[in-house]
C-alpha cells in the first residue's frame, strides 16, 4: 500500500524528492505534470538532499543570504 499525503504547494516552496523516488529520466515528465498542479506558482524540485545545493544554485532560485 502506498501512503498518500496532500501537499499544498505555495509560491517559492521547495519540493524535495528522495533519491530513487523515480528514474531521473522521468524528471522532465514529472515537472511537466507538476506545472498543471501549481499553475503560476514557482516551485523548486530537488532530487536528493537539499543540503547539496551550491550557493550559486540557491542564488539562481532567489534564495539570498541576508
């Protein structure tokens, strides 16, 4: 049985997918489907550990240190 949980994604949220959640080649398809769900909201999708993001990646996503 698969556990299902509702997620209310907001603009600027990060969706962290565990490594092995699905094949990396399927990520573009997942992103395309996610666009239908989130509409105009901006959501960052990360496969693996979010702590592995570089400062450049975070800056590109709009995460600036204050």
